[in-house]
């Protein structure tokens, strides 16, 4: 696609063409083009939220679907996610000013004793690409770090990652601590990592095991929407 893109002047495209081009540029991981596209649409009077949903989130959905279906692989998705992030860096302060609706807030981190973070980073970027606020705690997190961040950020989702069979049991320690605090039901708890499976997720009391970043995004959307629906009916 790069050859044909050489001749494209983004500012000469109409809004619909530009949004489609941004989807293509996201797919190809073209960071500078995404920043330029975001700035052009802002100058044309697009609201930050419309820009986020129609140009960036919709484009990343295609990336996520193709990743899930085995058409794209981790390096390509990381490039796309980095391009998305460059657009988000422009939009984030504007979204905060306009009080745009959010999908929700996720606290994510690799568990205590584990320093692997590629999978976690991918989930973070894809979740942000889907319109969630993401607070990434990094690696080697104790239960207290997760719980403090969940409360501080008023988060709805907790994501925990582990890549070692020796560290994955620590996820249960965190969930048990939430139960002991009486706050377990306040959060959707998603777990992931190479040695995990659905059975393990169920056994430790997580809401779902997510085999990859694309599944994590879809699962988070579904479970958060269900919780909002239930809360609305409870009230």
C-alpha cells in the first residue's frame, strides 16, 4: 500500500475519504499520517469524541479482528497500536475538556514476581484503541498496588497478566484480597497469559480468561455493558 499512498495528500481528501485513509494508515502502522489526519479533522470542526470513535476506534477494530483471525500478527498490531496512541495523545486532553463519554477505566498489570509485559502492553493499547481509559501498572505488582489503583482511578475493570506457571497463582491472591475487602463484585476481573486457560480463570474466581488482546477487548465491552445494564435496572 505504501507506493500508492505516496501520492495521497491527506488535506485534499473529503471527510469520508480521509477517515477511510486513516483506517488504512492505522492498519499499516503509519504514525505521522495518523497525527496529520487527526489534526486535519479537528481543524474541520470534528469533535474529539467523533474523531476517536469513527476514525481511530473503528480502524483499530479492523486490526483487532484480523489479529483474532490470524491475518495480522503481534509486530504488526504493535505498530498499529503505536499509531493509534499517537492520535490519542492529541485527543486525550481534548476529550477530558469536553467530558466525552468513556467506555470505562481499566487497571492492568503483570503480577508479582513476573516481569513479562509484551502481551500486557498489547492489551493496554488495544483497550485504549477501543475507547477505554487504561492505567498500566507495569510489571511485578503486589495485590495492594492493584487494589489501590482500582480505588484511586474509580476503575471498572482489573486486568492481570502472567507468563510463568510459578506466578499465575498470585492472581488468586489478588482476587481473594478483593473478596476479603468486600469489593470483588465492584470489578470485572480479566486474566491472561500463555500458561493460563479458561478452567484456571474459573478456578481462581476471575470473570473471564482472555487468550489474546482482541478477545480481551470484546470481553471487556460485553461484560461492562452487561454490568451497566444490570445497574440501571437495579436502580
